[in-house]
C-alpha cells in the first residue's frame, strides 16, 4: 500500500506530478509550481490538472493582453 500523496516527500511528489504532466503531453512543472501545490496536500492527479488549468488560463490572459495592445496601437 502506498502512502497518501500528502505524506510523500516533496521530491517523490514532484516526480509524480511531472509524470502525470508528461502523460498529459505537458511540459514538466517547475519547482515553484509544484511546491506551492504540495503544501495544499492535494493528490498528484489533481495537482497536475490544476497546473494545466493555470497554464492555459495564463496563456489566455497573455493572448487577450496582446490583442488589446495591438488593437490600441
């Protein structure tokens, strides 16, 4: 029986998050991305989904900001 995710060492947790991200075809997580979510004790699969959602949200915000800039200039 494996340990619940919140009892894993950060290194093991980070490796599992990165494995889940690679499986989803996403780039691996930076230490800061994983560390912040490790502290919440969320399961690895949930953390991978949160990271993917955050990345997509940030990319969409950047796209909107670019469009607004180019429309005004």
